[in-house]
């Protein structure tokens, strides 16, 4: 079985690797910053029919920034916009409207209105989330895994369309043939998401590694009995505050794949 190498040393045998997407494989911070800022700006413009007092508008912008994990230092890697699904971000947004005195039905309707309008605008501007690029060194690792016969998959809380666009735009459809999205049930961080994806791969979780940039990913991996659990640290301007990892990666070039020691080397 192929060996997963960290800084040149084997950390175990693997048949499959489950990758988180945003902040792990994908350089998502610029897109998610645009997305969060666009949602905040539109929410401020439309809150209370655009008639909200200046003070309420400022408070709304501050609360939404906090809720999303957006600050001058960048996106908080454990914040809602970095980790949670569109649906959970929408609920957070509606909750902020409620905190400022709006009733829940109006809050939910306004959150839907804002999210749909921003999605449309970003798509028209040619800046959808799927256009994000790979983080440095990720492609080399993916190619090494593919060459060694290790099956790769994405497990993400992005929409199915968002993940598929990311794979197509980075020409990864053959390299990463399996995915589990926010549209699958259960979605992550339910350990059932790992079980469902591993079933697609035809592998036991113990035969796989999982690599993510949030403790919710890593805790899910423990609960699902994943064999090797790695935290990825370099996907955001801020360093993710991880605790639930077995190993940490600070750059993709720290990871490699070794040959199965049971297979004799070919003679020349
Ligand atoms: Mg992530």
C-alpha cells in the first residue's frame, strides 16, 4: 500500500485521501472576502427598505462582519464564511437582522433576497467561487497521489455546482473523481459524510487520510475513524487555530507519497 510521507517520513499507509476545499486545496480567501463584503453592502442597502438610520446601518455592517469572521486581518479561518455552508451563512445573516429588531419571517426573506442577488451579480461579473485557484504545491501532491493509485476526493460544505466548477476550472476532474458537498446528506461535519464518501470510494475510513483547515473537519475525521488526520495551516492570511489534528502541514511541499515497501523495485 502507498505510504503518505510528511517531511520525508512515512506517517502511515493510505488508499484514499479526503480533502477539504476552501483554505485547504483552494485559495479561497479573495473570493470569500468579495462574497462577504458584497453581502454586507447589499444587506445594509436593503435593510428596513433602505430607510434604516445611519447608526443601525453601521451596527448591521459590524455584526455581519463579526458573524462572517471578516476583519482588517482577513477572514478568520474558523469563521462562518470560511467554514459553514451557504445555508448556515444565510441563517447567521437572518439572525443578525433579528438582533436589530426585525421579525424572523422578514429576516429570513431579506437574507434570501440578499444572497440570491449577490450570487447573480458575482456570476455576471465572472467571479463565481468555482474560479478559485489551487494553493501552491497542491497540484504536485495530487499528481503524486494519482500516480501511486491513491483515490482522491473532496469533502466540502460548498454547493455541488461550486465544487464541480472548482474541479473543472483547475482541470482536476480525473485527479479528484469523487466529491461530497453541502447538497449531500448528511453534510459535514457529520461523520456520516465521511462514511458516505468512503462508501463511494469503496474504502474503509481507516484506509484513508483526511486533510482540512478547520477543527470541525478534523473532529469529524476522528469520529469517523479516519486513519490519518492532517491539519493544513497555510490557506489563509490568518493561521487556523487547530487542535484536533494528528499532524500539521505548513506547505503542500511537505507532503509526498512513498512506494509500497511490499512491492519489489523493478530491475533495470
Ligand atoms: Mg476549509
